[in-house]
C-alpha cells in the first residue's frame, strides 16, 4: 500500500509511460491527418482560413502536423520538435475552431493538446528513436 501512495517512480516506469503516451497520441492523431490528406481537393476550399494564410495553406499545415508530425511522435523521432506544430494545431482546434469549449466539442482536441504538451516538456523517453540516437 505504501508503494501505491508514493510519489517516487523508477526510471523504467517513466520510460514506459512516455512510450505509451507517445505511441498512443501519435497513432491516434495520424488518421485525422490522413483523412485530410486523401480528401485535400474536397476540403481545401471549405477549410478554415487561419490568420489570412488561405484555406489551402492552412489545410496543408494541418496535414503536416497531424499526419507527418504524428508519425514522428509515434516513432519517437524528433519528438519535441514534432510536438510544436501539433501543439499549435490543437490550440487552434480548441480555442479558435471550438471557441474554448474544452469540456464540450473541443474535448478531444484538449486531450491531444495536453498529451503533446506533456511530450514537449518531458521528451520521448528512452524507448524511442530519439533515445537510441542519444545513446
């Protein structure tokens, strides 16, 4: 019982937790980007024009973040760098597209935002491509 209430953790437990968070969040965001990628022509004219960049450019940046950066996150390759576009993307989803409704329509985006912020702050853990490169 004492161990369950302890705030101490083992390094291997942290690495497994980061692996689960990274692989889960990365794998779950990829289909969102893939859907936008294969339906680009249909969505490019109706997509949100964020900051006056144009709908096509905004959609392209979202595809880059959700599909390609999602794959980098899932693999643990350039994790902190790949988390930055995803944090921006999820912030736009939560605060611009859904008007900050974090417990309603934007609940999924909020959950992804929290996951990618945690990965940015903590890193990928040793069970990742980044961990193997840094050995």
